[in-house]
């Protein structure tokens, strides 16, 4: 595909995190498959690509800056892993990591894996369990779907949990889960945007237990057996999550039809008559037929501020939760707990500063030197941003003060490494889906502009990778006149 003068068609991708890099590769691969001479330029603010996917190491310790892994239930990610030749480097989490714990009344309780075992556990009071079991009798919400369209009627995760499973379940189970996944508050996040599958289950089956029964029956009928289950098994790479983004960048660096411009802190996108230009303090590049902006939403807002203030406002209005990640290394004999599991989450009603702790070296053995263990504590989140202002020593003291008792920690840690994410994870607040529609409509009016990344349709690495396949298809369709253009822009 060439433009009217027979030149190559150029696409700009802003942001060299996993979303931007995967979008660039997907675009190149699809263009090559179609015989379309589309070139891609990635603009990354930092000297190195990868965004949140960074693996750090020192003295035999290995820890992650951002995500510690991904689930193996997303085909798009596995396709990318294969495309990059990384399958031999995949690292499956240990079986012990299936065991997860909650802090309940100051004690660690294992989360049972079946509803039956749940009823026998000490996680909820008898009253709470009865209410949870009563979910079977709770009628389906009539205006499901429609309700999510409007900020005022968009149901929060907490409200959904209370409605279907009861107040106690929402406090003990959902609140810590949302803290662990989003660093967010169940009372402030939209169910339809954050966990669309839950809305589908209620809509299609009338409730969650009914859905479990129907899906279990369906699985038995098909005779499918998988130990991954619908939620998948956590994986990383030997060498950590950076392996994925490093391989993506290497592939693009080696491709004559792709370029990564590192150290380009894009300030502005400029829409000319027939092409886009990208401006940053050190330079400008023009002649792009399309732009995929895969920088975080707050950065993307700045890129379009002079083009469309409403669009900029919609992007800037996506809040992010701050989070401090504290890697703690201990000598094995200084931790009384057996660490036989994935880690623990802490419900807000326990009144601690720690959101959760991953037992990293139990999940992926080899992350700590011999005779040592690695823990990863998370503090802060949307509900407790104040901890971000603490000095390092205070933060560590606060976290250890929370953990010492129930984890049985003795003495000082052998390793402490603090990573402060001032804007860690996008928060899909009520009205998020309506906001996305406004963003898509504004991008469509400008034409040839797409937004991608964890701020929009899923915060997980898997969601970002899945979306890049869709976006690459839409961009190419728009460039080739195959149904893109205004309606293809998002
Ligand atoms: C502490 C933490 C733990 C997490 N744990 C998990 C997990 O276990 N599993 C999971 O699936 N997900 C997890 N996530 C989410 C995961 O990190 C995101 O899904 C993923 O990093 C999103 O990738 P992205 O490319 O959209 O954004 P980013 O990784 O933020 O990349 C955006 C890129 O844009 C660049 N950029 C910013 N501004 C500009 C600009 N003006 N010009 C040019 N470039 C710019 C940035 O430098 C960056 O490289 C975690 C996130 C955090 C913070």
C-alpha cells in the first residue's frame, strides 16, 4: 500500500511499553502478510523501552518493577510469545502458588477453591455464608448493560458484591481482590468496566452460582480437562517480565520497516491536512497516516490538548492509583511462616497499610539467593495515597510493622528495594465505558487516531496485548480503506 505519490504509508506509535511495542509489531506483521508497505515508528520517552515491564536484579535477587507475571489463558499473549520464539523461556509458577490467603481478624486464612470448601472455611461468619449461598435466589438485575452506559447508574464492584453475595462477602473477598488487582477501591470502580465477565455471567445465567453450575456442566459435557481452569496459571519468563518487552524491542530494532526513537518525550500530536506530526522537545517527525497513542492516558491527554480540549479532558479524567512496591529479602530462618503459597491480600477492614504481599520466591523459585526468600509487599493504592509521601525508612517500618506478627518475620531484611509508582494503575471509575465512547467518537472525528494501553479496556498485560491485535487490524483497515476511517478510529 502506498499513498497517492507511491510512498510508503507511515504509522506512529507513542509509548514503548508492552502495549505500544506489541501494537507496532502487530502492525508490521499484518502489513507484511498483506504485502502492504507500512512502516512503523515508536516514540518512547525513556532511554529504554518496556514501560512497567522491568526486571531488576542484584546479588542473586531478582524482582519486578511492575507486573510479576501473566495468566496463560489469553491466546493473544501466547501467540505473541510464540511469534517472538519465547516459548522455551516461559516460566510456569509453582503449584504451591495456587494457594492464596486472606488476612481475616489478624489471622491468615487460606482461600478455598470450591464453594463447598468455602462454606466450611473460617473466612465468613455463618450469617455471611448463608447470605452468600443465597446468591442463588437473588434475581437478575433487569437493567444490566444499559445501567453501565451512564455514570449515574453504572454499578460499582462493591454494590454488585453486596447485592448478589452480601455485605460481608464484599468486604472480606471483593475489597482485597480489587486492592490486589487495581490498587483500587471496590466502592469506587465500575464492575462493567473492570470485570465485564461478571456482568455477562449475571446477564447470561441469572447469577454467579448459576453460571458456575452451567459452565461446569458444559465443561463436563465437552469432556475438557485443564488444570489451568478459566482463570489460568501465572507465568513469567526465565529472566523475568523484561524478557518479553526486550524481545519485542529487539524484533522491531532488527526490522528495516520499523524504528524506535528512544528519549522522545512526545509533547504534542499535530494534525495536518493529510498527515500527523509528532513533536517532542528534541525534534519533530511528520508524514504519519495514522497514530496509535499507547502512552498512559494522562500523557495522551497532553498530546491532544491543542487539538481537542474535550478529548484531552476525557483522557485526563482517567484517574490512576499510586502504589509503592517494596521488595523484601529475608534469610529463610528469619521467616517463621512456611510461605507455601502465592501470598496474601488484606481487606480494608483489617486497618493495615499493606494491601498485600506476594511470596515471590515461592511463586517462581530462583528469585532469591540460596537460603533466602523474596517477598513483595504493596502499599498505598487509591484508598491510602498518603503512604507515598513517607520517607523510605518510614515506609519500610510501616510495612514491617504490619507483617511481622502474622508472617513471623525476625530481625532486619537482607534486601530492601522500594519502587514508587506515583501513577501505577488506571482506575475504571463509574462512567468509564461512557468515557471510552466519548474518546472513540472524538478520535474518530480527528481521523487516523487510536488510543491503546492499560488505561482503557483492561489493565492486565494480557488485555493490552489482546487489544493490540484488534487495533492493528483496525489501523490497517483504515489505511487500506477496508472499513476503517472514522468508524475505525478509537
Ligand atoms: C506495580 C504494578 C503491578 C502490576 N502487576 C501486574 C500483574 O501482575 N499482571 C498484569 O497483567 N499486569 C500488572 N500490572 C499492569 C501492567 O503493568 C500493565 O498492564 C502494563 O504495563 C501496561 O502497559 P502499557 O504499555 O499500556 O503502559 P506502560 O507500561 O505504562 O507503558 C507506557 C509507555 O509510554 C511511555 N510514555 C509515557 N509518556 C510518554 C510520552 N509523552 N511520549 C512517549 N512515550 C511516553 C512510558 O515511558 C512507557 O514506556 C501491574 C502494574 C503495576 C504498576
